């Protein structure tokens, strides 16, 4: 039995090497740029089951996140004091499943497939002319199996004639304030913030009262942003950018003395007494 172990190990290593070599050979084949462009365009148009499935998953995710916000699930009064809507748990679990599916290109496979197609187009179709996929550097036996000498990196910047994702332009990454459906409470002394766990479509005075009750130790302001977006995309209730605050993101750089949601002379239980009373008071109805 002991004599068989080296032979079995060698066979497994040989098989792995053949697999790596086969992958390298496949990458060396000529790329059909026209077909790549057509496939990218089809996904952007929502053609086929992949595009339609991806759009349906994204739409369902948006609806589920909206329900979570409307019910006040998540961080905020419900999580601090309990007694939240019993539907929250199921909705939050569903939102997590949909989020994972969308991020992995699931719900039909459109997102992940498109990214792969665009990467291949950028690497091998410069100027509209198909190019041979570059052979990787000569690699040794164990480098092929476990890494070592790295292939030349493929270009990442998209070419001008590559079909662009219609949802990629603008968004929260362009540095502008967009606001959104999630209300966040911001400390004006250092820009620190936390989600209120309720929809930003609630009455503005209610949001301000809730924010102040949860952070009674310092001055606060209410901003809104898209769920899971960066805080630099947030906008105040009157439309001003979070980044225009004098102390925007200051909490990331330094600790500001006496800048805390908890007053010095009170315990958290005492400080949040007003928040408990606020949670017991029904929110005022608003028109959306």
C-alpha cells in the first residue's frame, strides 16, 4: 500500500498539469471580436433568459429592500428595543439571498457573464482587430500548479467602442450627492453616522426627532442615501451634499473630543429614554 502512494500522487500531478496546459492552449485560440460584441449587446438589451433573469432578480431585490425600509427593519429603533415587525426576518433573509445572486451574476447569469465578455474584448480586440491571445510566460511544473510566474496583466480600462453597461454610468461613485431611500443619522461634530432603519420617505420632522433621540449627546442631522451606498453620496433633507459638511468624514481621521451620541453624565439606558418613548409613538402618515 505504501508503494502505491507516490504513483497515485504523480498521476494526480500529471493530470493537473495537463489541465493547466489545456487551459493555456484554449486561451491561445483566436478571438471572434464580432461575436463578443454581439453577446455583450444582447445582455445589455436584456435578450434571452440570462438578461431577463438578471433584470427580474434586480427588480425583486429593489422591491424587497423597499419593503424592509418601509417596515423599519434593520438598524434603528426596532433593533435597539425589539418589538419589530415579524415580517422583517423573512424579508431580510430574502434580500440577502437576492443580493448574493445579483452580485455573483445569478438570477440568470447576466452580470458575471457580461464582465467576463468585456474583459476578453478589452484584452484581445484592440482597435476592432482580433488578436491572438498572448501565450503566458513559460512556467515550470510547480509554478503551473501552484502559481509563481504571473501572466501579463490584461488591460482593465474599457475601449471606447465596447458596449457599456447602461447601469454603470453615474451612480454613487461619481462623487455627487444623490440621496436615496435610506435615512441616516449624522453627527455634525465629526460626520459619524448610522442608519435609522426606516424609509427616508417618512415625515422629515419624525426623522429628525428619531435621529436626535438616538444620539442625544451631540447635534445631529438627517441625510438620505441609497441602501449600501457610500456616505459621500448622501444628501440632506434639503438637498445639500454630505461632503459639503465642515466635518464630513472627520471621524475617519481623528477622534473629536466630546463628540459622542451618549451624554457624559448619563448611562445609555438614560440617554435613550426619549428614543424608547418615540418608538412607542406611531409615526405620522405622509404622502409619497
